[in-house]
């Protein structure tokens, strides 16, 4: 009885260790993805601000007030 209980506990511990290792791997991948997405977002924001200033609009005009190109 005691040996059977120890075997079940060892199986549970092995399962939990495998699960934690898999979670660690996923968390590292998600962290890398967040870093890449932040860099991409920063680049897109810079590109948008550069294109917004180089369009040649009047200084007083706002992007919300511009008509879409299909009008």
C-alpha cells in the first residue's frame, strides 16, 4: 500500500515537472513575441509620424479632417 502511494506521487511529480517545463518554454516564446511586437509597433509609430509630417499638409490641418482618397 505504501509503495503504491509513493509510485502515484512520483508519477504526479513527474507529470507536474513536465508541465512546468512546457509552460516555461511557452512563456519564453511569448516574451520573445512581445519584444518583437513592441519593436514593430515602435517602428510603425515612427513611420506613421514621419509620413504624417512629410505629406505636405497645412500646418493647421488635422488628419481627422482629411477626406479619404476615394472621394
